[in-house]
């Protein structure tokens, strides 16, 4: 394990809290130590309060902050002496603990202190670091894990048997730690959970974490259980995969159970394929998570196989049994209400791994966690067998109010405008103009967006996980099939389609129009949409909330102008195609509506030359031409895109085959 401490960087920080932030971020950078909000750190500081009195404060990581990106504001200052007194109580309920932590903070704006605050307080060291190190839990999660940990560390660590995190864990440590601590102690191992290190300085505590985790890695190496990657080598990505339509069916079935659409993301890598094809997969994957707090993201177990109906029905019924058993004797004695019983991870011999989430962010987090879990399970298997905690312990964490609060907090922060959360839209001709504006409007409403364009810039238009740019010539049917396949494997389905790609060649009268130019316009503005509609139909039919299509028409459909024969004819034919699609696909709960924009000048079609030529054609100035409508208003790409997005939403849920002008009012159309 690499020690990332950099003395030059560290010297930039001249106070205890800033150094705390610095070394916490070093821990957060290493995914084999902590993942997505896991782990926590603290520092004890003496500070003067407003009355000039010295106070001992514990600055502890606030709930909802991630070590990788934490800042000083991510730490909550809590009165240390009060925390030490709390650690001596026999019982403290979750509600009482949360209340005590909150009411003993000295900064009203600070985040809620970590659920491990009391534990941090009672360890008598200035800096305390806690991680869920992959290497350490690979060793603790085995049948004779405790003996192995003892043989690796001797007196360097105090070993704490597994108990539920929160007050019980603090209470147990308050009792065991003082009894077992020695002069050599530099850390503490929590069985089936993780590891603590501590020291007088940020560097000492961090160095010790690296030292202790490195010792665990060395042990795994000696046991030939560290480099499990070698077992992936024989896996071929060329082997048969499940089909894109099968993924869409799976998503449809899961969404139907949940009553809301979800994202499915396929992770087909040598690692996931090798794991899904492991000869003991039905045993090793059905034990439980590597560390209990993963359960709120991953559920206790992954689903095996992707058989429609049977795989999911079995999973649900097993989950119901797990819930019924767990809810009989919950840790806090309270009545529990079952959470959704659907899997977050699917392992399949052909597909590798598929993760599920309400958003792509959630599905990504699940994937990250399980990629680490796979290696932990394989290492523990090398040591003789992975052994997770009993179901009741996992249940107690999954149904722990304080864990559920974490999940609610993170889903709130990621939701944004949520009209289309869990849904997927595809936009063609998306690199500029109306297409790009549609991408923006759909992303703003929470959809995952696949953007197609012939220009390669489309691939790097946005760097965000809910965006996938594909360079694609829409007149090439094979390229469309490939783009749809990528869409399905990346996001799990297709709910909305915006047919936007098109070209507008300069004014050309019919007698001068070559058949070649005519065909090129037809190819892009019409034929490509026939291909896309026909290839997208099976997926749109499986959209949980019904498929929605917007065809970008033109004012030229109801009111053509001279000099644009090919363009006007292609758009008129597209409009007719949309009307027939509405007739044919209404029974599939797919609705298709057409927008007729006019005079949208912030698009790639309207080069300054074309604009000038059209203005001249009508004998107007460019400015007058731009606002040449009844409302005397300019129509922007964003105006069109916002309407297109709204037409995919609930406001238009009962509208299909409509043609809506967005042109500021045009007397020729009226
Ligand atoms: Zn922990």
C-alpha cells in the first residue's frame, strides 16, 4: 500500500483541522480503503469559546461527507467531555444519541456528527482514522479471521469482535480498549467491519493506517491471496453476452415491481465475468457484504442469473424471508417496514454484472462497491472461505434508522429536477443547436441522455455519468443498431427519443435540384428516422412509463417556402411518418408528437450565409427576418428544447400525434 503523504503539500496547512482534512483526503483517494462515504476520521482540538474559556472539542466527520472530497466544513465540533461521559452509559437509544451529538455541537451550521462519534472520542489520541480496508476485511471475514489478525499484528492492535456500529460498538470499545491497549498499540481491528489507526499527529495516524494495511496485504501475498486478478486472465469478453432487448425486459420487470423506472448498468469486464462464472458462485456470492454499511447500497445478496420472472420472483421471495426473520428480533426492538425487495446487483454468466439504481449515480456506486467486494470474496476464498456476518447483523444495519438517513441524504443531493429520474432519452444531431439544447433540457430534468452526432466532439460534450455521447452516422443502419446496443448496456433501456438530426441545404429551385442532393436530404432528414424508429420500437415498447418520441418538424410542413423542396418534402414525410407511428404504436403505449419550429437561428443549419440569403429572399433585414412572426419574438433552441422535454412529461401524457408550432405565430400557418 502506497503512502501518499507529501511533506511539501502538508506544510501548506498550519492548523490541526486543515491537516485533518489533508490526510483524510489521502485516505479517501485510495478506493481500497474507503468507498462512497465509508470510513470516518477525527481530531481533538482545544479551542477558546466566545467567553474566552478553553474547551476540548472533537472534530469528527459529518454524515453525508466523503473522505475523498471532505473540507473543514465537513467536520462537526462536539464537546469532548460530554462524549466521554456518554461512553460510560449502559444504554443510549439511537434517537437519544443523535440528540446528544447534535445538542453538544458548538457550531450550529455543522453537519450531523458521524454515528461513530463517541467511539472516536474515547480513543485517547489526538488523531483517529477509520477505514474499511479491503485487505483487512478480506482477512477478518474468514472462519478463523481473529487468529489470523492476531498472528499478523500481535500487540499492535486491539481486536474488537463484531457488534452493531453506533452506541453498542462505542460501549464495547470503552470497555475492551483500556483493558487491552499496550505500549505497542497503534490501531484497532473491528472484526467483519474495518480498522482504526491513531496518533499524536495527522501524519503519525495516517502512516500507521498505511503500515497496518500493508501488513495485511503482505500477509495476503504470503498466502497467495492478494493478486486475485490473475484468475481473470482466461476470461474472454468475446463470449456470448445477453441481448440488449433482454436487458430492457429485465429493467421493465424490475421497474414494474418498484412502480418507478430504474437505471441498469452492465459491467462486463474480465473481473465480473470470471466471478459470475466462478465454480462456487452460488456459495461465495450468497454470504453477504464485505462490511455491514455496504448493505444500504448493495442489499445483502446479489441476484444470480437473469431469467425473466423466475430470477426476480425468487429474489423477492428470499428477501421477504430475510425480512420476516430479521424483523422478529431487530436490534432496536422496533417495528420494521419492509424496504423494496429488489436486487441492486445481478451476476450472470453471460452478462457479467448488472447494477441497478434510481439514478446512474446510485448504479455506479453499487458497481464500485461490488467490484471491491468481488476481490475481497476471492481473497478470503483463497484463505479458506469467505464468511460474512449472519443475516440478522446485516438486517440490523440495513434497517437501522441512522443508515437509512444516510441514503435519504445522498439521494436528495443527487436528485435535482426529477421528472425523468431513472429514465433514458436519446437525441440525434445533438452536438449543437436544438439537439444540444434538448440534451440540456433532458439532463436538467434528471434523465440519462445518449447524444448522437456525426461530429466526434459529441463524445466529449459533457463529462458526467448521466451523459453518453456517441459519434454516429444516422444514415448507417448498422451504426444505429450499435448505438442502441450501447445505450441499453450503459443505462438499461430507452424511454424517450428526440428525432432531431437534419440538414438544410441552401435555397435551390426544383429545376436546379440534382437528384443526388435531393436524396442526400431524404437520407438524413427522413430515411435515417425510419431506421431509428423501427430499431428503437422494441425498446420504447418496454419503457416503464411508456415510450415518448418527439419528431422535429418544421414550419415548412404546414407552410412550405420556395427554394427548399427537398427539406420541406422530407419534413412533411417525417410528419406523416410520425402520424402513422402514432396510429400503429398507441397500443404499445408509445406516443409521438411533432414540433414545428420556425426561424430558430442559433442552430448549425443557419450559417450566416444561409441567414443572409433567406433574409434577402424575403427582402428583409436580418433582424426583421429573425423576429418575423405575430408575437415579434425570437425563437431560440432552448425554447424548442424545453417544449420537447415537457412534451415527454406528464403534462402531455394523454397527447399523441399532435403537431405543435413553436414559431411566435405565423399567419401562413394559422
Ligand atoms: Zn465503519
